[in-house]
C-alpha cells in the first residue's frame, strides 16, 4: 500500500507547547491524574489509518464476491463520527486498562478513565451522563485540507472536553490528518440551534461552537500531517503556535504534499 508510506509518524508534527494540564481529561482522583499522551495518540492515529486501509481493501474483496458491506450503508455525513470514535478506540487499545469507551451509544462522555466510580458505567451501561470527567470525540471531514476549516458541534451546551479528529479521503481511504483537544469549553462557547419548525416538531438538540470555542479548539492542536494548509497571516500562525509546523511541512517538501492531494470519494468507498 503506497499510502501507508505517506502516513508514518515522521509525516506528522507534535505540538510540544501543550502541557499535561492542557491534555487532562479527568481531575485528580483516587491518587491518579488522567491526561492524554500525545505520542500515544499519534500512534493510535497511525494504527487507525492502517486499519482503515485494510478494512476498505477487504470491503472491495467482499463486493467482488457479492457480499453486502455495512460501511456502504453508512451515510457520508455520518462517517465523520465513526472516524472519531475509531481513533478513540485505537487509543484505548494502546493505553491498556486506564481508559474505556462508553458502551452506551447515548451515554456521555464517549470515553472516560477506568476507576471504581466509572466501572459501573462499563459493567451496566446507562444513558446517564458521567459528570466526573472524560471526553467526547468529534470527527470533522476537511476536504479543503485547511487548518481553519476544522469545526465541532454537540447535542448540548454542557460539553466541555472534546477531542476533534480532522480527516479526509485519500482515494478510497479515510485518513486522520490532525487531532485537536480542549478541556476548557464553557456553556458560553456554544450556540444552541435546531429550533422546532412548529409546535408539533421535535428537532434533534444541537449546538455549534462560537468563535470563543473555536479559538480553544485551535489552540489545542495536538499533531498535524504535513499536507494540512496553515491559516493566512503571520498573526494567526503565531497565535496558534504554528510556526514550527510551517517549517516542518516545508522541510518535508511541497511536492510530496502536492502528491497527497485528496480525491473525492466514489459513491461506495
């Protein structure tokens, strides 16, 4: 697979400016402090990218044999969520027994640390929210490959800790390009949407990030692939601490980045 050689660890730059406090997803509890490991998260992204390739190749084989592929039944707009969840699960595999995926599909948050206080949510899944910590994952497809195109949404204004996974298609394969994290969102950073059309309507609750929330997301970029385009203006580049990334992407070579230009996915990738 030629794409695997384009998505190795050396093709990403880690943001060394972030501290453990910036990456904490659970307060100190039971003598432990829980924070994301950037290097481990990057390894999880590499693993997820490789797994995506193997699975998509398997899907092609199954289609040729007349087997219906479940992936083909997932709407394109819903695949971003799947990419985000997959990165979280890959991180759980590499992190061992310190973090768990919330087994309830409507539960919140998506991931939390394994403690006595959280084990009941794993053993007996409930839809209640666990307010003691953890984080939600949000996938964001960025076909234009721009840093400033990364956005996040939620179902409520109480979401305060978010892992945003930016990705795009490269040929048939979804590839994780960048990961952002913040544990500092407040209700004031969200704008509620989804108002009912009439008294009989029951819309899905939704919230989008305001400028203040997006600033927190952008400041918390964990790592990025060399093909991601920087924002215009030196002011933005310095504010988001992207100077090192610009130099890194330049050292990696513009021709290789150009060859990585993503393609529009086929009808059934």
